C-alpha cells in the first residue's frame, strides 16, 4: 500500500468566508478577475437541497476496472480498498472529491462509509458518479453532491478506486488536493487554494455593492442605474456604506 499523503488545509475562517459569498458570485469573480474561466464541477447535484459547504479537498481517483488487479467481492481485503483510505485523514470541514469517470453503476460510498466520514466532521462529498443507500445518506449531517444513485457497491461493475490525494479530473475540472471546494444549490465550484484569499477580497466587494443594489431595486429603483452599479449611483452607495459602518 502506497503511503497516503495528507493535505495542507486553509483556515476555517477563509472557508467560511467563501461559503458566505456563494458559488454564483465566486464563479463569476474567478472568471472576470482571476483568470479561471470555468470553475464549475458540472454534473453533481445536491442530494438534499439547502446545504452550503466549503472546505479543502481530499481527492480519490477511480480508474477502469481490471479484474486481475481488483477482486469482485465487496469486503475483499478491505484495507486495500482506497475509497476507505481517502477518509482516514479526515479533519472537520474536509470535503472528499471523487473522479468517478461519470460512472453511474458504482456506488462509491454507502451509508456506513458516509456515516464514518460525517462522524469525523467531514463537511461533504462531491462525486462525478454515484452513491448507494441514498435515503440513509440523505439523513446524515453531510453535504452530498452526486450525479446519481445506484444499488451497486463501489467496485461491482466498471471502476475501481485507484489513488488518494493526487490531482484528479472531477467532471473534467482539475482538482489539486487541498484546493477549496464550495457547493450550494447552484452547484459546485473549485477555488484554487492559492487564489482563495484574493477571491474573498474581490468577491466581498461585489457582495457588498449587490446588497445595496438589492435594496434599491426592491424599492423600485432603476435597474439601469443600480445593476450593475453605475457611476451615477456611486455617491449614493458611498453614503449607504457610511451608514452601515456608523
């Protein structure tokens, strides 16, 4: 068994700030200001709506199954099954991201594995594929974004877990272990770890002027003046900011 490397984790405060901003604003600000044209991990949908998570990525790479390398039995040599090992380094707030090659016939995790992960404080899982025991999984205190569900176990059909905490392509998006994953009802966004602090700074300004614009629009204000914020509205916005801070 190859040694599993742990990840470098960002501060909880940084992750919380990204979660508060939300995926829609993060995606647009990454594209407009930081050069990441498309940060969406497209395909996985929330198993239960209404959850928002943000945390560093533990990664699991799956590959096409080759029977001479991996047995058929669900519990054969469990400590050689790498989908277990991706959970072992879990710290509170971590997010497991799985490149499952889009396969919908392999339940990467089931109730028992997800229960363990939730018990260790894991924030959520993002899978370009499927889980099983979906009803029980939905009841856990865990964010789950998947493409589908299946009754099959992880290595029953087409794919096998192959490597842990290596760069992966989840839904064709490059995820480096330790990158920050943010997910909510709009979808899943990858935030490169090295851009996270700058993104919070930029997106935070966006969130603030949008709050001002939202208030004005709810009062019947001119859409052309307030969204996006125009030069004409800047003095009014500055006055509003003073009142908020005072």
